[in-house]
């Protein structure tokens, strides 16, 4: 089988599995919500609301139907790309809720990932190239500590130090209330301010992003540090690297042009999946820093038993993760032919 034909078969197989994975995610979300204790009508209307109002809400949610019929109705709406209407956002369609809150999550995820990759890959590369020295020990220690620290605790401590005590960074907002944010084009304040040609708004956007993105990025960087350090150490011992050294090629050239490229293949996989997980699960970060993103909105919807919003956001996150996984598999198969055979 030719390489191009093998790649086509591999991509087709991964795409055919995507609907099954999305169906599994949607089913799990549906069942977990129904298994959660408590009555959504009580959570939304309050325990003192009239029983007639509660019954009307249950009918609106379809909770008075048998579980099987509820599930079929839920899948039918999904097949029509209908995520329903939110019960706690003035009846807005869940799609509009996602459009409103998702840009803040994307912005936080992007800059957090940028910090994680730069810090993690740099420390991992230095530690691997200085094997057996104090640099490797420091890199190993950094990876263990950054990976093991709980995000919510680090976030609260850093807010107490840098926001409350020192007053260096703001708290609980994406943009100062005294200023008008840039005109909405993409919903990303940093991008919109650059498109508007206003560097002042761009710097302000970065300033409000700095503490949450650096906190999340540094804690995630331990993942990349370990992967780069381990894979680069193994690559530097490979036969073709030894042959390059025997030919008198400088060590820096060997590291950058020969070893580093091959050592980054597993990093691509982790990079894509981590970014997808950030987009779909930055709930702790957003809640800890009161960041107005989709993760924070999901937390509020869960607290209020807003079934349509929770289901819609979770399915949306599932779509992101599934297609990010497929994209990563395809990129890896293109880079490394061994994967698709």
C-alpha cells in the first residue's frame, strides 16, 4: 500500500469514529445530569415556588417523560443542531451563550498554552542537553513541583500576593470597568484591539490576562518539560546523532537540526490535547480567577441545574476535544509514517 493511500485510509477511519465518540459523550452527559440528586425546578425557581410553576418547568424540560423518551428527544435536537435555550440567561439559545462566553476562554487558553510551551520546552531542552548536571536536577524538580501543585490553591495564593497585597494585578474581571473594550470583531480583546490599531487597549488586555494565564501556563509547563527532557535525552543517544558528532558537526547544530525535531513529535500530541482540554475544561482556572469564560458559565449552570446549558456546553466541549484529537492523529501520521501502518 502506498504512503498516500495508507494516510487516506487512516484519516477516513478516524473521521468515521468521530460520530461514535460524540454520541458517547452526549449520552454520558445526559445520564450524569439525570443521576444528579436534586430537582432542577427547585434549583431554578426555589423551594417556595408554587407547585404549578414547578410542574410547568418540568414539562418545559421534558422531565415528566420517561427517561428513554427524554433521551430520544435530546438526540433528536442534537441531530438538528439544536442545543436548546438556557433557563438562566434570559432564555437565550445555548448557542448564543457559547458565542458570548467562549472568546474569553479561547484567549485565556491560548496565552496559557503559549506560556506553558515556552517555559516547559525551554527548561526541558536545557535539562536534556546538560544531562547529569545540576541543570537536569533543577529541570526535573521544576517538572515535579509544577505538575503536582493544585491549580485552585496556587491561583488563590498568587491572587493574595500579587493582587491583594502588592496590588500589581487586577482581580475578577477581563477588562477595566472604567474603559470601553475594543469593538467586537472576533471577541478576543487582544486581537480586536490590534485590528483596531489601538496598542493601549492591547496592553490593557494583556495586563488583565497576565496573572491567570501565567498561573495556568506555568503549572502546565511541567508536562512539556518532562516530555521534552525524556525524549530529547533518548534522541541525543541515537545512532544518527552519534554519527553527526563523528562528522564534526557542532553540538548546537546537532541539538537544533537533528535531535530537537524528532523529540518534538510526542509534544505535538500533548500540545493539541492539552489545548483542547484547556478550551473545554478551564473551569477551575476561570472560577478561581472569576474569569468570565465558558468554563465559569458552565459552573454556574451546573449549580443552577440548567440542563440545556450544561448539555449544550458539554457537547460543544466534546466536539472540540474529538476534532482536536483527530487533527493531532492526522498530523502525527503525516510526520511519522509508522503510525498509519
